[in-house]
C-alpha cells in the first residue's frame, strides 16, 4: 500500500505556489507606482517620466523571474524525489 502525505507537505505543491507567486510578482511590480498630482508641473511630470524610464520594471522582473525559477526547481525536485502520494 502506498504511503500518503498532506498536500502542504509536498515540495511539488510548494514549488508550484512559489512559481505562481513569481509570475504574479513579475506582472505586478514591473513599473513602480509613480503618481502625478492632477495639476502637476512640468518638472514633476519630467521627474516621473525619468523615474519610469530608469526603472523599466527591472526590479520586479528580476525578483519575479528568480522567484519563478526557484519555485520551478523546488517543484521538479519534489516531483523527482516523491515517494508518497498526496492525500
């Protein structure tokens, strides 16, 4: 008879959830929340445009991709080493 374990003890499940978090981070954090007031001055608008150009979503993209990669690796390792089924 096969041994079972709870879903939260599965590396595969955790890997999938971490990878999904990485995808979410990639999509949410691409551009920082830069806001302009309704009556923004030219200087404020230029500063916001410069901040958006400088960010280019790099931080969110890097964090998201690394998180996704870590989740995928954990999921694959969990699947390869699995000896019990999820109950």
